[in-house]
C-alpha cells in the first residue's frame, strides 16, 4: 500500500474511531507501577505491579497472596491517591488485617458478588471508573457461575468457570485499552490458587483454576510462597515473620530480577508494620552504588542533603514512611533503567551487583 493511501486510511480511522486509535510510529511510554511497599519485590519487579494492565498473584495457601494484595490497595490509596477496590468473591475480607496493612477501610470499595457473572460486571464497571487506581479480585478460584449454583451438586459442568473467565478476559482487555486512550490506567490484580493435576508423572503438576485465558493477558504473573518464622522474644505463639519468595513467572514490562526473597513482617513491632521489611542495609548498598549516598569530609550526603550522620539517615528511613518510600522509589527507578541493566546480574537480597 502506498504511503498516501495509508495516510488516507489512517485519517478515516481517526475520524471514525477517535484520535486515540493509533498512528504512524510507536511512542515510548513509561508504564507506571503500583508499589507493594516490600523493597525487595518492588526492586525485582521494576517498581511493582504495572498500571493499566492485568496481573496475577498466585500460590499455595497461607503464602501471603491476600496480604500482598492488601499492601497494593494500601499503596494505591496512600501513594497514588486513587480509589482502591476489592472484589471479595470469597467473602473473607479481614477488616483488622487490612487496617494493619495500611488500608484506609473508610475509603475502600468492597464488593461481594453472588455469582461469577456479577463479579465480571463489577470488575468491568470499576475499570471504567475514573478515580479507580487498583481493582483486586480475591479470588478467581472462588468465582462460581449461576448455572453451577442452580444445578445439583452431582451434576458435572465441564469448563464453566473457564468459559466465564474467558469472557472476563475479553471485557478486561477492552476496558483497559479504552481507558488507556483516556490517560486512565487502573491496575487489575487477580489472586488465584494452586491445584495439582492428577496422574502427571513428568513435568510440573501444578495448575490454577479458571483455565488459561487469564495467563495470556497477564502483564505480570507472580508466584508467591512462604514459611512462617517464630520468635519467642516477640510473641509466644504467633509467627512474627514469613520467609517469602516471589518468582516472576511472566512479565511484559522491564524487571530487574526474576526472583525476590524477603522477610515479610506479620506481627507489627518496633518501627515495622505488617508487610514491611527491615531492608535498610540493602537500600543503603544500592544508594551508595548509584551515588545517592556519598561519604564526605564532614559526613554523608543523601539526595541533595549534606553533612548528615549515617545513623540519622537510617533513623529517618525506618521511622518516616514518606522518606522510606522516596528512597526506595529512587533506587528502584535507577536500577530499572534499561541501559544500566544490560548484562547486569543483581542479588536483590543484598543489593550486590554480581560479577559476570
């Protein structure tokens, strides 16, 4: 097709479908993120969950999936200033735990659908709402179709959930594409569970409910696992930390590492809140490597502030959420620059850049 012909066709498309439909050339756009507040995970993922995209968090029971989603909702409210929405298909939202994670429960939109069909309509409607920043679905495995609810318990309904999730995928793609043209980029986060395939002797027997359609449109798929850590000095019977591992199984945005290991706080103590990690040593290593924390003749300089004591900077990091978020965001931003990442191997647990 000659160039002048393509120009005329594009002009017609713009007239018929609007200016946001596309054009000649590909514009470089930075994908904004919703931070989790867990430094090691935010660093590995390049800043957190991508906005304007669909993402999946899945793993075994008690691995920290819902807590991670709550941290995303809390940061949506606190750092993005947007409305946070949870589609509580399981009907198990814990008000107290959500508050401990930092959620402003008075501003949280919580919807409890009776059927999967209702949930799909709720998700689609919230993605079109201009003030919504993040929509969490908890969980895909709990979505139950109307036919399954109305039928006898012994009746076999093959692929009912997968068909419904397929419809959800198509509606989500349309909604996100439409809103992106309007400069509105809500993040959709779907929590899912794990299942084991029967009779599989070779390969990975692990699978997830709801079919495979959701996996294909996901821009970031995170598998989380965790082990409880007890400390009798802090609590007699409850776990204080969870040794967690988050593995990025898929990503369509720049990331720094495929795996993040972190110790998630479960029982608030000292300056730590639920979900936070005591990552000062890791953060300070990155700050030094990137020239953001430099030792001078009269003290340390950090982010334009000079003649500071290192202990003072650490105290501010540990006690001031805004300072902590600022330093972590700056490190993640510097480490996520593609030119700096080429050929680089990073240990996200220590902040060390590994030699080839």
